[in-house]
C-alpha cells in the first residue's frame, strides 16, 4: 500500500512538475512576446522604453446635436504630441510607468474685414503656435487577478498627471498671436481597470477608465486675469479584440465609448456647457521584431458630440529589455 | 537503420513535392523585388488603401510655395483606393481601379462693416466641398517575353471611363438673419464639387524593372493620357429670395488636359518579408480648356513632384501591407500634399487547382 501511495505521489509530482515546465518560457522569449501573448504587466526586472507620436488635424467637428460637419469658418487646428514612456516591472504583478509628453499645437485663422464706406479691407491673421513639454504622468499597474496563457487577468492602473507643461499663453504679440500653452495646468488622477483573456492566437479585453481633475488657476486668453477652473470628469469604457496574423504581426481592434463632463470656470459651467461624448474605433497593426515593437493605428470617431471628427493617427515604437 | 533513413527521406521528399504543388508556394517564396511586372497566371489580387493628405501648402504659377494654413485655407484630403488585378496569362494582366476622395476647403472668413459698428453687418464664410468617385480605370499590362530575370519590360494601355455623373450637386448655402439686439447676418456659401474628371480618356504606359544585384531593384514607369473628346458639366448660380437661396444650373463644356507622369523607384529587400523603397514621382498636366466662366479659357499648366519613402511587409504569402509617406518637392499651380498611405493587398489563385511543379520551379528560379 505504502509503495502504491509513494508511486502515486511521485506520478502526481512528476505531472505537476511537467505542467510547470510546459508553461515556462525563456526570458528572451518573454521579452519578444507580442501584444497578444505578453503578460498583463511587465515581468519583474523588465524595462520597456517607448516613443509614441500622434497627429490630428481638426477639419471636421461633431456638433452638440451629433452631426458631423466641417468646422465653421476657416479655423485650422493641428495638434501633434510625442510621448516618451518608461515602464519597469517591479514584481511579476506590479508595473511602474512614467510618461513624458512633448506637445506641438498650431491654430490658425484668417479674416478679411471690409469697410465699404472707407474703401478699406484689412486682413487679420490668427496664429497660435505652441511647443514644449506637456504634463508628465506617473502610473502604477497591479494585477488584481494574475493572468497566464490560459487564465484571464484583471489589472488596475492608477496614474497621476502633474501640470509640468506651460499653462498660460506666453510670448504674447497680440490678442491673436501668442504661444499656445502645452499643459492643462491642473493635477489629475486616472483609474483604469483592464480585464484580458488570451485564446491563442486571439485575445480580448474590456476596460473602464475614470479621470478626475483637481482644477487650478490659469490665464484663459491674453491680457486677461487668471481664473480658477476645473476640467470635467472623464469616463471611458471599451473592448478589444486582437489577433495574430502570423507570429510577429498582430491586429488590434479597440471599440470604445467616452464621455466628459463640461469644464467649470470660477466654479460655474460655461453659458453653453460643453459636454463631450464619442463612440470611437481604433484599429492598429502591430509588428514585433524580436524585442522591438512597432504599432500604427488610426482612431476614428464614429459618432460624437462637440468633439473633433477627424481621424487621429498614432505610431508607437517600443523596446523591452 | 539505413532503411529507416531511406524511408524517412522519401517521406520528406513527398512532403516537399506536395508543398510545391500548392499555388501559394509561388507567393510564399517570392520576395517583393522578385515579383514580375505582371501577376502570375490565375493570380487574383485585391488592393485597397487609405491615404490621408494634409494640404497646408500650394505652389503658385511661379512655383513659389504658399502657406495655406496662414491664408486660412488648409484642408485634409481623405482618399480610398480600390483595385482588382488578374493574371490572365503569365505575361498578361487585367486591371480595374477606382478611387473615392473627399476634401473640404474653407476659405478666408469675410466680415463686412457697412455701418461702422463694432459688430460686422455681414459674416460671410466660403466653403468648397469636393467628394465622389474618380473615373474608373481599366487596362492591361503586357510583359515582353525576355528570357532573363535581371530586366523586364511591360506596356500598359488602358482607358478611363466616368462611371458616375460629374455634375456637382446644388450648393447648400444658408443665411441667418440677426436676432433682437444683434446686427450680424451670417451667410455660408457652400459649393459642391466632384473629384472625377468626368471624361473618357486613353492612357498608354510603359514600365521596366532592373535587378542589378540580388537584393536591389530599380523600377520605372511612364504614363501619358489624353481625353477622347470634350465633356459637359454644370455650374450653379444662386439668388437669394427672402431667407431662401434659389439655384439654377448652367451647362458648360470643358476639355481635360493631357497628363504625363513618371515614377522611379529604388527598392531594397532588407529581409525576405521586408522591403524598403524610395521613389520619385512627377506629374504634369497641360493643355485643355473650360467654359465654366462663360468664355473658353485654357487651363493653367500644373506640375508636381513628390518624394516617397515607404516599405512593404509580407505578413503572409497572401497578405501584403504597404505604407509610405509622400513629401512634396516642387510644383506649379498645384496643391502640395503631405500624405500617409496605408495599403493592403490580398492575393489568391481562385480558379487554378494545381500548378505543375515545373511551372513553380520556373517561377521561383
């Protein structure tokens, strides 16, 4: 009997050991995981360095009635942002993140004012340009439910945004010509929950996000006194369906819904409060070259209210070591 | 042991031969720079692409660059490409191509102070919207029967057919009269335009590819197109009646110009599934006229040259992903778009069950 039990225990132990062995990957293999197969947070001791670039030219707008049309008059708004990201796996379940944004914004408009009585016409150029460091962000992610190849994961991410970017108009040459601020001018906290399940070669995930801004004081327009303000609360929910085309190319599909309350100025919402909402689709294609990852995508606003209606282009480059 | 090795070798050989009889093997082994100028016999290719162009500059008649953002008329062009190619024979390919484009051009805002008040009496916005399908292109590519793979030549005759009406839709002008306590009347002149030429035209073209070394190719193509006959379209005039605009269409005739374009492309096959390319493109349109103003006025000659940098990734043997950016170098009477192009090409052999292994060997080698 004793021999039978010992044999049984040995067989079970051997099986467990075998199972454990099967799930093991070399460190270099984990670092070369695709967005489909990568762990929910970085493994202990791993670094991720990333650079992202996004660009939008606001040509169209969704009105407050949800109708998408070209923006009125000839206001031209171009916004680009580049991010440097540093992520570190503190443990297999905790990841620390730091994002450093660099913003380039350009707003231009041209008006001809005609005074027939004086036989005069004056052209006024409205040129705002801004570039510089934006608001930096620190984040910590924790795997509430530790995922694996077969088990789903649940990650909570808490981020803090600090107003390091310029919040006021600078280099003022006139009412319509100054350097546009590159920062929001307020501290904010963001909480995100992400549930993800891998069914190789597919993965799907759901996420929810809430951002609370603490407000601050800033100059809204040249030659004006600073006023207190607070950005409205931001909510987002969405889902991802991702799949591998081959061992090193993944296609990601993110469908989401966002809602933002109106901003407040001196404790009051504006006369016409601007709440924003949108349903967006963000497909992207993701290439994995060993430890390098290159992703490109276009965020398309399918429906919205008081939000730019043009696609937003984004490119990301990441390296894990 | 010897028998086992012998049997195993036979098994492997059988597997290898079996794989070679699959049509996809042709595409799997073929790198971008090795692809012939025409598709393989029986190969069907679907092409679709999206291009976004930021139009913030324009070249004037003296080839000077004008910043449209400063003038308040910068715009964005969205263009969608659809194409279908089929290899009728190994040296004969049929092609169909049609594209859809959309762009809104907002002009300088005009404020008119009639009564010398602080607020303008009229706030006028001019807006031109361009959208629609371009003319359908249908053509063939005929490859010359040369025995070498180092160099290939092909001819590509074809024609453009305006499948959709080229008549622009009526304008969508609007007027808002001032409410109590306000003085400004707001007028928006919204004109619609089509993107197609609306003309039947013939195109002749020639292309060549040279592969001087294993990983490098130089490709060049030259096209010339001209209209078969003059065309007719309409222009709209409007009149304000109370608070409503009334529109009347006036027909006019026009003749599109002759177009010459060429492209030179230098491609490097970095690895079997990744190809980078640098291209120079030139396009010139001259002659032609239009009676849109009531008088027959010749079209201005326009030119544009672009530098293009991009890559192609062979995701699978059937699916190829292309991306490139266009940077305008110089031009004349032409918009100068900065563009990002993202295209997908899907390839299959739907009507060919099997190819002889000899044919595949010939293709691969």
